[in-house]
């Protein structure tokens, strides 16, 4: 009984995971304006941005770009990720203890999406307008940041053609 209590409840309180993550707000430009790529979380299937812990050997923008690849198959343009804001959410530890986690959000312009990527069988991805994306995410601060994105978009560029219809996975 004690080993279970230790592993699931006491240890997570004493040894908390890092309280900082990075996220990738992946976007593309359409004639109608920017579109935001959301993915589903693995367990609850709610809509989120690709995100994760900082990575050794990468700066925070590089870690966000890596998460975008692993979780969503994003092949970015050559532009560097740009930090556009931060939000906070309660990350639930394996023992069920919520830990407030600050997330730095980086804008990453998408060149294309790969059909194969590390978490292809674990997630669904879909393009949304900023308004639709803001409504789909659970975190209010993230929703506000997504809503503001068209106004803080780094170096806006429009293409001559409308992007393909939303890409999803079953």
C-alpha cells in the first residue's frame, strides 16, 4: 500500500516536474487570413497546440519546432520561431497532482504537413480560423492569444492560392 501511495501521491508533490513548457502555434496564410493548426491530446482528445518540455541542446524556439514535428508532422518554412506570448495551465502529474505550468508560445509558419511523423497514430490535426481555434482550446489565456494572433502575426504574407481544405486524421 505504501509504495503505491508514495509513487502516485507523495512523490509527485515532493518532486514536481519542471513547471515550464514550450508550444508551437503553427499557422499558414490563406486568402481569408491566417489558419491555426490544432492537434488532439493523446488521452483526453481535446484540442491543443503541439507542446512539450524544453530539450537539451535546443533553445526554446527550437524545442517548439521539434514538438511541432513530432506531434503534428509540421515542416516549417525557413523562418525562425517567434515568441508571441505565454499561457498557464494545470499539468496533471502521473500521480494525479495538478501543477501550474507556464507555456511559452512560438509562432511557426508551416510550409507543409508530412503524412508520416512520430505521433501520427496518436493524434488528429486540423486547420481552423483563429476564432474557431480559440473556441476549441480549453485554456482561456491560450484562446485569447490565438484570437489576438492575426494582429501580432510575424511578417504576414499572403499566398496567391487558397490552402487545401482542413486536413484531419481519423
